[in-house]
């Protein structure tokens, strides 16, 4: 899962000059967030979040990293035999 973090504060076009976008940019400047977290924190639609990500990516203002997959405890018993065979 990709995480995004803001590298520098952008000059926003009129479309993104609402307080909800500014709050989201403030969050992105302090910590890396995935799309789902951005949607949840801001209340924006998924399409609006993707549009903001696309704009910031085009301006080269986002640092993109891969979040390691978290293994849930429900998948753990299924993976245990695989791990034991490797050892």
C-alpha cells in the first residue's frame, strides 16, 4: 500500500482552495498517509483524494513510499507452515 507525504507546500489552484484540502495538506506535511487514511481524515470522496494526489504528484511535491503489509492474526495460522518449512 502506498503512503504519501508532502515535500513542500504547494500553490493551490482554485479547485483545491478549500479548508478541507488545507487540513489534509497539513496532515500530509506531518506524517505519511495512504489514500484510505486521507479519505477517512478529510471526509473527501475517493475521487477528490485521487485528484489531489494526482495534482501533487504532477508538481513533484509528494514523497511516495510503500507501507509494509501487516499480517493479521487470522492469516498467521495459514502462513506458519510455510515459515516452518523455510527454517
